[in-house]
């Protein structure tokens, strides 16, 4: 069984680190949006999970039913987080994929 080339493996790891950093920086610039209540509440969040905006239609503000508005904000925020996480997986998955499987770095079982 051949020995892994440590220099080649180190270069692969360094390139993967650079690619991951670049992808993380790009995620900061990308945004996803989710809404609830038929568009009454919209939340915009960056790919690195920073809430950028919460937009509330004035018609959604009912002083007699604050709980409904709270539920819509919560639902929109949670959906935006799920969308941002999916975006991050799409961007980071191919980079991290170099580690997986049978010898992504030339090492059996890694």
C-alpha cells in the first residue's frame, strides 16, 4: 500500500482552507428572504445568519392580536434561517466534500 504524499496532502488542506474562507466571505454578502402571513411579515438574512431586515406590513399590526404578529415574525425568521443554512450548505458542501469518502486527501477511510 503506497504511503500518502504529505506535501500534496498539506497543499490540498491549505487550498481547502482558502476556499472555505472565500466561501464564508461570500456568504456574508448573499441574502435570502422568507415571509409569513401571506407576505405580511418578511425577514431578510445573510448567508452567515445575520438578520438584515424585518419588514412588517402595517396591516399586520393589530393591537388586539399581538400574538399573531409575533408568530408571523417567528415563522418568517425561522424560514429565513433554514434558507440561509441551505445556501451555506450549497456553497460550502463542494469544498468540504474534498475531505469525505474513501481517501479524499489520499488517506484511506477519511
